[in-house]
C-alpha cells in the first residue's frame, strides 16, 4: 500500500500544494506550526476516519474559503486509485474513487489504510478509558467498514437516549418506549462488543511479542477487553450476550433516570493493560507506558498486514523526539516493509539517506 501523490486545496494552512511521495521513508522536516501535522491529518482522512485533532470540520478549511479538497493517487493491492475528498464549509462532503461516488466515507478503508502514531498516543495507558476505546475504534473502522456503521449507529442511539433521559417533560411518555429503545441498543451494542473483543483477542499476542522485544524479554505485557459486567464472555453466543446486556440495563434503569445518563454499554468499556500482572495505568513507569504504546501501534500495523497482505502507510507525527535512544532505534529498525511518512523538527540522520526529505515552511512544502 503506497501513497504516490497528495494534493491539498484550502486545507488547513495550505492554499494549493502538491506533494510527491516515494515508497519507503518520507521525512517532512521543519519547525513547529508550519503545517507538517496538517499533511498527516489529510492523509489520515483518506482512510475514511475522522480527524484526531479537529472537533468541527470548519477547522479543516482554510480561513475565508468555502471548503477544502484533498486529492490523492495511491496504489493498493496491485491497483491504482484516484481518490477525491471534498470538505465543504456547509453541507455534506463527497468522496469519489476513480471517478465513482462512494455512498459512505467509511468505504475509503477498502482502498487505503494507515496507522497513525502521534505524541498523545504515548499516554494511551495513562489516559482514561475513552482513549483506549478510540484506539480500538480507529483500527476497527479501517479493518471492517461494517463496524464503522455499527459504531456510528450505537453512538446515535446513546445520544438520543441521553436526551430523553434528561427531558423531564417527556419522561412519562418515554417510559412506554424505553424497553423497545433499549432492545435496539442491546442488539447494536452487543455487535460492537463482539467486534472489539475479537480484535483484542488477535491483537494481544502480537502486542505481547513486540513488547517483549522492546523490553529485552524482561517483562510481559497482557491485555483484555473489559465490558458490561453481566457479560461473562464477550466472545460467547450472541443471544446469551444480548440477554446479559439487557439484564444490566434493567438493573441500572432507575439510576439512569435519576442521573440522566446512559450507564451501561460499550461506550463505558475499557482495554485493560497489565505488565507482569500489575495494571499499567496505576503502576507502570513512564518508560513502560511508552514501550507499551509503541507495541500497541506496531501490533496494529501487523494486524493490518495480516488482514490484507500489505503494510498500511505508517504516519509518525514527531514521535521520535519524545522517545529515548533505545525506543527510537526500535522505530527506525521496524519501519521498513512499507511506506512511512514521518514529521520531525530536524533530520537526525537515523533514517536511510535514500529516504525522501522535504522541507515544510509556513504552509509550503519545498
């Protein structure tokens, strides 16, 4: 999988920029606040995923313009693709692949995939559960477009139910339909839980092996998916899981009505990480948490490779400057095997001299 060409029009601080990329390592070098991360953000959007930085699409559009446009030429599974993603200031955007309009932006993951490693990912294990759920969702939305649709539907159901729970005037009318509403939450939520649990069961041994390599075999990293307490086995029979989930909703119904919050479901789940049997969030050192985050990202990359036989494009956003020498060496040594696009403030000389080096200055790539 390779990104050959990227064209940005009115995206972030880029008015009109064309970028040619090569297989292997591509370095984007320049001071902070010049637009390096903006390039990675545009590439990440080509997977059909949402930006990890922007809360609103208006943030993606250059000030004073009606919309942004991202165009790309890429190679995937032995085929060439031309992708066009428009982001208007108002209304819905449009996606075309080889001139054919895609009905859903999430379908872009059928064509293009990438793994992003940003500085904030180094605190994955210390952050709240939402950060680890986001890690799972970002990977699964690329691997399985059906999951992206389920996750979006589940979030809409939870948002709708939360509004109903907080609406005192409609409370009595809501009670009559709440069981049916919860039934749909259970059906969709159980499917989300199963997807996540299956992914974690495959990811865990890969992540464990990579962490062992990084730590020199001195420590063991484990992970498990923690979900609704009444679901004993998140990989068990579907009907059994649904019944367990519904029981949990019933026992928490009074509390939900009292607090005006949805208390049960995969929006509360977590990815529990342990080193030598001790919870990472409470006991891991800074070095251990960074090694574990590194292992998670490179394990995600390996999972993508196993799924389609090609490495996804690896995006490293100024991560090397946050790592010590040993962990920098691991990244450098394990980047080959696919295309990598790396931002950094200065060229440390760690990467092959044959890699493409581009200077970024004030919204221009030289």
